[in-house]
């Protein structure tokens, strides 16, 4: 039994999970509280801490040369800051009543209990593995951790064949399709949706599909994978559907992630409809004064729809950690919610969205108008002006901005930040048209494409009244 230390008033913070949210919380708490005030013990089941999971596809594809470039802070650096970080140690049970956690050392096999005064749950997410034949075969990979990325790179280096199949066409799916294409593989993407990127409306997803096909990627949409055929050696050989079979030397599962909340569920902690932990504005687990949670294992409030949503992104995780660490350290901070901003790319195509899609608005009971415009990333006469499409949703009666989606060439994606700020400020599309944005021909047309969409939305909203 590792008894809780109370000598001299020292409290103990236990952190489950050593990536963005967990170690940001630990580091911020350490900035505010000295070791003789707050002992910090962090458990991580993997080999790495504080790394960019979002960068893994670019490491796999070769744009990032070395794995260590993705690591923001090493275990040694955390320990130098008086954080007792224990790698390859898995937490297997949370005893809420006893304020302790059971741990399993993955190297030695030993188990022990560690008591806490304050607990942070930052267990992250895991790739969804469908329950189908061959899903766990050699050559089939999910990509969520650095260990996952290294395993995939090792497989790609050993594989003699050059046929890759990506199952799923969300963010991870399209990013991994690019990575495999850049490594010289023939890439097929099998997607259950009608169009790739289900975080976009189908008409915008269609633009992504056409661009991916133009890059030489075979797109198989509106198709359900039923299994993975393996050879006598147990390695994957093909991805099967009801109507066809797609040969594969390597398969990447890109059908999304799910929150890792098994421990929380077993401990009786409150979970939302998407399986993520529910917290208050201070990121404290609802109904539990001494337990906090953050990162990919929690659900967050969407400020536009007013509904809880599961949005696993590194930007949120780092902010959660800062808020938690501040509160654990004796300060006060809140995380009010998100507007659902995300940006990605596949080769030269940039893809971005924020706010609500059409089906999100309908689900939230909102009446809306939508407009779509075509423009360019720079003044049309300036060299290398790239085409871009902007779709905007506005509430029918009020004109309040509800969402923006952008698909286009270089310079398109980060324009979504204009809309993200407008959504956070609850601006109307008419108010947006007066935004004083930067202009010069190398950067934008005189009317930025987002503002062109806002002007068109104003006209449509007025006509609907």
C-alpha cells in the first residue's frame, strides 16, 4: 500500500495519462505549487510523453524525419521538474471511495495501490477497431500513439508489396492516405459514407473526393467493410466488402477514435451519450470534488448548438490541461466550450470547418440558410492564386453565423479561424461583413472569400424574412 502523504501538509496529485492533457495539467500544477506542497505522480502505459499525435501521419509520410521531433517534453524533462513520471505503468482500477488507484507495471508485472488527494484522468482515445474477422491480423494498424506510428513504419519498411488500403475517410483516413501515397504505395480508401470527411456536408466532401481521385487515390465510397482476409502466415491480404475484395499488403484503420473511459465507467463516474466523461467548466468531473478530467476522454460543450459533443483534438487537450493544472494548483480557470474548429490537408488540398453542419443545425432545432461561393486564396491576377470553395450557414431569423466549411488550395484552410472567432463572439453574418481583415494581393482578394460568403448569406437571410 502506497499511503497518502500528509506530513507537513503535502498533498498528492495522481495523473492518469502522460500526453497533452495529463502532462499539461501536471506541469501547470507544478508551476503553482512546490514539491513540499504538492507531490505529483503521473502514470503512462506507453514509452513516450507530451507528444504530438496530430503529427504522426506526417512522420509516417516522411515530411517529419525523426520521431523525436514530435516530442514536446521528454520524460526526463518532466522528472527534472519534480514530477514523478512512471512509464510503462497502466492504471487498472480507480477506487473513488478510498481515493486510490491500482497500477500494473507492464515490464515487471507487479501491481500496487497509490493513494491520491487529487486525481486527473487523461486517458485519451483509442482507434476504433471494428468487430470483424481479421481486424487484429498482422499488417493491420490503428494510428493514435507514437508506439502505433512506429509499428506502422516498421511494417511499411518490411512489406514487399505496395498496396495499401485505408478503412475510413475522416481526418486520420485522408491524412494517412496522403502519407502512404507519399511513401510510394498504391492507395485505396474504403469509406462507409457517401463522401469522405463526414465532418463536412456531403457537397463539400464531394470536392475532397474529386481531389483525392485526381491525386491517384482510389476512392470506394458508400461501402461497408465486412472483413479482412488473411494468408496462411496470419498477415492481412485483402479488405473485403459485400460486393468486392481489395488486395492489401498493409491496412490502416482510419474510422475514428473513441474515448478511453473503461476505468471511469467501472468507477461509476458520469459519462455522456458519446461515452466521454462529463465535467463542469473547471474540468472537474461532475459530482466529484477531487477528480478532474481532460483531453480526448471527455465530452465538451458546443457553444453554437448548446449540446455536449465529443471532439478529440490536441488543441482542446492542451487547454484542458492548463485549466485543470491551474485549479489543482489553487487558482481558478474555466474551459467554456468549443465551436468545433478543425483543419486538415490531403496533399495540396486544404480542408477546414467550424461550427455546425446542416445536419447539426437540424438536430439542434435551428432553422438556417446556407450559401456556397467560389473564390481564390489571393488576388486572381497574382501568381499561384489557388481556387477555394466556402460554404456558410446562418440562422434564418437572426442571421447568427452557425458554421463555415472551406475546401481549397494553399492559403484556404486557416481562413476558417476568421469564422471561429465570429462564432465564439456570436456574431451575425451582417456584422461579419464589416470585419477589418488584412488585404494585399499576395494574401487575399480585396474581399476575402469568407466575407464574400457572409455578404451572400446576408442577402439570403434578408430574403427569407
